[in-house]
C-alpha cells in the first residue's frame, strides 16, 4: 500500500471536511437558509476519500444526487460549493445548479446528478475520450445501490468492458434506495458479483474502512491506468442522515442506527492511525480546528455573496427562451 504519513493526514482532513460540511448544511437547511433539496453524505466519507486519494486533477469522477463528499474529495473549492448550495452567483455553477448539480470540470468533477444511474454513461464518455487520445486518465463512477438496479448502469458496465475503458465503478451500498432496503430491491447477494457478467474484477469492501477502500481502489485504478480495463468495487456502509433533509428515517430502527454509530469511519480511521503511530493527537486536533475554520469561512463567503442577476437566467443553459 502506498500510504505515507502525509497522505494519511490529507485523508483525515478530507474526511473531516466532508463531515463538517454536511453537518453545517444540515443546520443551515433546518434554518431555512438553503433553497432546494439536500442529500447528505455523512457516514460515507471513507469511500470518496479512499478512492479519490489515487486520482489527480486530470482524472474524472461522475457523481450522484449525494455528491458533496465526491466534490470535496476531488478537490472542488469549498467556498464555491457552499455558495452553490446557497444559490449564490459565486457558486461553482453560478448558483444555477444547487446541491444536486455541483460540477467543476477543471477539477475533473463532472457533476453531481439528480438522475439516478446517469453517471455510468457519462463515465464511459470521459473514459472513451481518454482512451481515444491515448492518455492515462481514469474515470471513477460513483453510484448507489439503488442506481445499481438501473438499466443505464448495466449498459455502462457492459460498454466499458466491451471497449476496455479506463473506468472504475464504485457502488456506494448504503443499504437503502430512498426508504427501500437493499435486500428488497436487489436479487444478488453482492453487487460486486455482477462483475462476472461483464468479465471484470469485482470486490466488496467495508465502506466504513478507509484502508480497505484505499487498497481496493489502488488496485482497480492502477489497472485502469495501465489500460487493462474496468473494475467494480462495492462499498458496504450507511448514511447518517435521511435520504434527503426532512426525511424522518422511520425505516431505520434505533438498533441499526446504534450499530452504524459504532462503525463511524472517521473515528475508526483515527483509532487505527493513532495505534500505528501514523497520526498524533496533536495533528488531529490541529486539523479539526483548521477544518472547522474552513467551513465557517465558506458559510461567511456564501452569505456575503450576491444572488445571480435576473438577466443571467438564460445564460449557460441549453434553451434560450424566447
Ligand atoms: C431515474 C431516476 N429514478 C428515480 C429517481 C428518484 N430517486 C432519487 S434518489 C433515489 C434513490 C437512490 O438510491 P441509491 O442509488 O441507493 O443512492 P443513495 O440515495 O442511497 O445514495 C431515487 C429513487 C431519480 N432521481 N432518478
Ligand atoms: Mg443507497
């Protein structure tokens, strides 16, 4: 494994940024400050962080409606993310996308996406571009357990394997599609077993274990970069918040919530990193303070930013009317 102490610290900071960003967004949403829906990623931090640790700005990711964690792990500016969630003109998409459509193509973040299962075909597109141009850029496609049952995902996996495209499919199996439990909507025992159908490697890992995810992603991304084709990684975890903010989560028992809390990805990362003397308590405390300041600054930036001018309503959109 290629984990250095620097990478560990970076990974910790990224996971913490995701957690605090989401906690702040939940708070702001409850105060009625944010227009539109938000779907929070807290609990799944180890997945985006463990995977994106192997990517550079030149690589691409496609995302989901639950995209804040993917954006942060791929290096999208936190101020521009917060401003986008507020709908302000300084947002990553000038305030027109909101939480569910944050994109930053310069950072290789091809967009959060309100259409479940839409990231698969997009990932094939950017991977085909890289293959055609002969670059070593890799595309990672994040998708949920619900999205795994969409035809688009099966078509994308088949296409990626037929054309040996540099794609890594990362299924974030958080156990639910909205309120439908995974066991109810999926006939397979493991989503990763579907790799067999397309002749690509598939593995299931603990979606709360940064180290397991980092290792599986290192192998799959290396394979894609060497031109050896696509892979599938299924990460089993949970989300702390409801499907969207406002969802009372009545379909998850208190017992299950308690079990989840005991598997907290950030707490487990801290414990293991300290046991192996790869991170000190001092580094952790310093990082926590730094990250908290970054999030506070992002809120200030968003609140002080202007709303988009009404004249902008027809710019950067596909349809000009009239
Ligand atoms: C094509 C499509 N069908 C249905 C929906 C409504 N919808 C939004 S999120 C969601 C569940 C997605 O579950 P999953 O893929 O497991 O992602 P998670 O929310 O658990 O991260 C559904 C059905 C949609 N947005 N797009
Ligand atoms: Mg899900």
